[in-house]
C-alpha cells in the first residue's frame, strides 16, 4: 500500500507542476535548436536544393554522400562539435532544471510558481551537478567492471556448450540493472533531501540517499523498478511510432515534428512522476521516523 500511495501522490504532484515540465521541454527544444538549425543550414550548403529529400526519404543513400569530398569532412567535424556542445550543455541544463522540478514537487498542496522554480534551480545547481556527475561516474565504472567480468567468463567458457556464457550474460544483466536502479534511487533521494535544505550539501545528500535507499529497500526498490519499466516501455513505443513514420510531404514532416515533441513532453512528465513518487515516499518515511523519535522521548 505504501508503494501505491507514493505512486498516486507522485502522479498528482507531476500533474500539478505541468508548467514546470513545459519549461523543461521548452529549454531542451531551444538547446537542440541551437545546434540543429545551423546544422540544417550546413546540410543545405553541402547538398543544395536538389533531390536530397527524395534521396533520403527511404533511408540513407550512399550515392548522396559519394561526391561531397571536403564538404563531407566539414559536416562530420561540425556534427561532432555540435554533439559535444549538446551533451555538455545538456548535462548543465539537466542539473539546473532538475533542481527546480524537485523543489516544486515538495508537498502536494504547494502551488507552482515559475519564479520560485528558477530560484530553486539556481540554488540547487552545483549540488545537483555534483550528485549527477558522481552517480553517473559510478554507474559507468560499475558497468565497465561488470561487462569486463562477464567477457572474461564468456571467453573462458568459449569451448563449452554455450550454457555458461548465456547464464553469465543473464546474471550480469540482472546485476547491472539492479545496481543502476539502486544508484538512481540514491540520486533521487539525495536530491529530494537537498531541496528541503537551505544550504547546498551534496555529500551529505548522497549520504542520506544511500542510507534511505537501503533502510527502505523493500518499498523503494520495487517502486523504482516499476517506474523505470514504464519509462523504458514508453521509450520503446516512441521508437516504434517514430521509426515507422515516413512523411512524404512538408505537412507530414511538420506533423511528425509535433508528434515527436508531444512524446518528448510525456517522457519528461513520466520522469517527473518518478521524482514526485520518490519525494512522496521520502516525506512519508520522514514522518514515520519523526513519530518513532517522539515516542522514544
């Protein structure tokens, strides 16, 4: 019941801050546009106003790129630098905007304020950035470590029937998935704790996140597993929908753009649901802890 109540509360909180989700969506759209629009201009300069749309309509056509020469090299360099800037500013923007979202999700009765959203984003930026970077570095290190061990086991059992290798891959995938979910829980609990404090304290926040994750593991882990599963399923559906959509007209391209942006908005809303559910579960456990402390006095 605790999980169901937290999920319901998280959904209500996410819907309550739909304006914040809209702000996040617009900021990411603006960030991508800063790279995509110049890139579009570079493509037009390289290909010209020829039959490029028709030649790429059914997939990548090698003939389109065969005679570009130095232009192709410039396009690749431009794309690489643009992708690097997109990733860099994406990380910074994520840390900034997530601080505002978590702060807006505190207490279901609090009314959303755009001004307070940006104030909270600025106040929590450095703490959230450190939390995000540390958790991602740990995830990357453990992923490489687990994959390395799995590869070693697979190579040693190369001459076997293949059962050992298959089992090693399955076990490694389960362990890696579980570790990632636990670390995401730690990060979310840490950020939910941080927004409730006046001063930034990222390492104390991570300590709280680790402690709360393992103290409430039986309720926190299944809830996070459900939320992550919903996000993964939605991502799969998005790929299926957009991957099978081949617009043939300008109107079709515009409609595809609108659909992709709507689906991206829903994706942000689902992530906000996760934030709200973790925040709700944290607040309920805080009340239980306070009540137990009062009864012991």
